[in-house]
C-alpha cells in the first residue's frame, strides 16, 4: 500500500523521549490511541493553521517534526500556504493509512490521515502524520497540496 504522506527524511538518534512532549501537549492527545482519537488530534492540530497559530502548531508537534523542520521554516511554509490558498471553506477526513516502522524514521506506529479541503482559491489534499505514543497520537508531519484533477480525455473523433 502506498503511504499517503512522504515524510521528510530525517536522521534521528534512537531513543528520543516523548514523555515531556506528552505532558506538554495534552490538548492534542486523546485518552486512547484509537482511530477516532487520531482523527480528533489531527483535526485539532490543523485547525491551529486555520486560526493563524502556526507557532503553536509547531511547538505542539513531536520531536521528529521539530528536528526535521525549524520553527522559522514552518512559519514560512504555512504563511505561504495561507497566501496561496486563501481561507479554509471546508475540510473532511478522507483516508487513513497505518504504517509500522517507516524507513528513515524512529520505530513506531504511525497514521497518515488525508483530508479533502476546500480553500477559497483551490481544493486541496491535506496530509497529517501522527506517531503513537502510549495511548496518544502526536502530530509529526503536515503537507498540503492543491488537488489537480486529471485532464479530461479528448473527445472521440466522430469521423472514425
């Protein structure tokens, strides 16, 4: 199965600790590591981007993301996205992919959740990656791309 989100390749030492992060980010952590909890966590987390809270979004992400993307780069990325796409009109989760021990990332259980979004200037696919930490899900990645449907096939030539 193809993973929805190509997580940015990072090098990370084994044994990074999530304990402090879990305590600091209880607003995004659900009571159980359920699919519903993952969807709720991802939805709450990307809602921060909608309300111009990119810095809070970055600070509440997991160490995997924070080590691969600086806060400054994160703020620039989300600022550019907001400028290019305009305000959000609607969003709905569309697909979930489970990945165990992806290459180039710390071992663990990950979920990649895809959302179909409609922004003022374009439809999008938003992809949020989460890592399981005990009974909680921690955001570790976000990519948003414009949805560009495949070009229509040319009409058949009636003379043939």
